[in-house]
């Protein structure tokens, strides 16, 4: 709650430090990228992990972003790689 400074929801965890978080365009999910090399999609209403992308094993997931329509995801890894994930995921 922004007015009280108190957290209103908590999600599961990554096994490494989280580097990036972004809301989906429709506001129903968010994606996080971590030092564990994973990008995870979190369903906000359900409060759980909805999907995991193992796109950057052995390195960190340094950035992740939804496309404007929410149908694709882009991820970036600590190894300099960029990956695009298709399909509706949020």
C-alpha cells in the first residue's frame, strides 16, 4: 500500500538476486529476471508463478520486457545474449 509503505503481496523467489521487474501491459502479470539466469512470469491475481523461461543458464538474466501488446517477451543475459519469446504470456 503506497499510502502506508506496507507490502500488499509477496511472490515466490528466485535462487539469485532479482535484477529486473516489469508489469505486463494488461496489469495481470509481471516478469522478473534474476542472477539465477531465469525470467519468471508471476500471475498477480493468483499470487503465484505462472511461467519460467530458462533462457540464460550459466549467466544472469539482466533485463526482461513485455512487448506493447503483451504477446512477446524479450530477455537479456549477462553473456550479452538477447532472446525473444513468442506466444501470449501475460
